[in-house]
């Protein structure tokens, strides 16, 4: 089957990997691959039978521009057989008529993988009569199991702090923080934190779900809040602005200022949901959020911070309390 996309939007398409949060929201369980087009200047064809994705863009760009953004959900397997979800992210870029790529992984944890399961798409870029292969199975496998030195350096510079270390909490009490992470960059013993991401229980009845560490069941039942707090006004505002588009939030009137300039330092953006219904809050203002579970699922499956939150929540299942 072949599908063609040539307008601005976010498109999910199936692959061999079952989504980590299958059953949450309305997206099919196998819709584990995502294409983002920021405008209508590219035409992307997905041939699932041939496992080939073709990006055609004939424009010349003065500055480096993303012309197609692809993510493939995957499963990494460690030497001990431990399985962990992650994603392969390919940004197809152009400067002038020349293509370039930004190919990297979004990891939930730092366990080294010896092999990976994913949909092995070949990605080909075309400009006029010229074409080139940007991604194939060999390159994807090397990315997963033998990341380049440059990617290892970037990974080493990332800093994360678990704000729950040494904190005593009662899972039966509303306000229990399932996950509370600060992320940023660090080197030589110094760190610069950019954002704080939290998953909080809003109902003491969530205690059993918390102990299970089963994130899909947690989202489908109980009452929760996922919150992002800006700790910096460097780099993060641009990331948040694009995130609003990626998760279908850019047209909400409440978030118009965030869409235009990003989050200011100290501002919070939160998703709250209970039994499939939800709202989104900016600081102390809130508005209903249609399709709340679909938004939460996409954020956890495709966003780095969402994946880190899920991994922290699942830690109880891997290491149950005595």
C-alpha cells in the first residue's frame, strides 16, 4: 500500500512495532511511525510494501530548513535480554538544493542495546533529477547498536536530575509525584537545567495503579497531571513552540502566546486527565483538551521527556517495593 502526503500536518502510519501505549486513545496499536510536514513544500510517499519512503522537494533554501521529519518507534534489546522502547528520529534538511540529515535516538534509559526491532524503511530524497539514500537498514542498525562518537558526546553532555531521590511519599495521597525529573546539559561537574517534567497523581485511589507501574493502565484510569516547567529561556522556547504543533495544541486560544514566543522561565504547561477526559493548563488558567488521551499517548511515545517520565513510572514494575 502506498500513501502520499503533501500538506502541513502530523501523520501516523503503521509498522511492525506495536506502540508502547497501544490501547490508549484512538490511534491504532501499530501506528508506530510518524511523519511531520511543517508546510506544503515537500511531497512524501510511504510505500509500506517496499518499505520505502520518498521525500521530494525541488526548492532551494537560503538557510538550513527541515523539509520532512520522521520518527520510528522501536524496541531495544540489551545483552541480558531486557527490552526497552525508544525511537529513531530522522530530520531531513536542505540548504540550497543540498540535503542533509539529523539522525539520532530518543532513549528512555542508558542501557546499551545489542540489537533493535523497528520497521526498516529506506528513506530516499529527490530534488529534480537527483536522488540519494538518506537512511537504510544498515545505517539504522548502526545508529541503534553502534552510535557515532558525536552522538556519544551529545549523550555524555546531557544532564538529568531525579528530584525524588531521598523523598518520602505516600501513593495514597493526592499530589504523589510518580516522576519528577529536571533535564538539561552538564559537564565538568556543572549542570544547566532547562526543564522540569513531572507526572503527579491527583487522586489517592490511584495507589494501586502507581504500584503496578503500568503506564497504559494508569492513563486509562484514575486522575493525573503531566506538567512541564520552564527552567530557562535559552533553547527551550523554540522547542515548546514546535511541540504545540506536533501535539495538535497550536490553535488553542489559551496557548496563543506560547505559540508565538514559547514558555517564559518559571511558566508551567500541564495536561490533566481523568477517565479519558482532560484539560490543558498554562500556569493558573485552563481550557478543555479534546482527545486528551491521544495527546498524552503521543507525548509519551514520541517526545524525549515523555519517554523519560514513562520510564520513571515503570521503574516500580521493574523493581517492586519489598
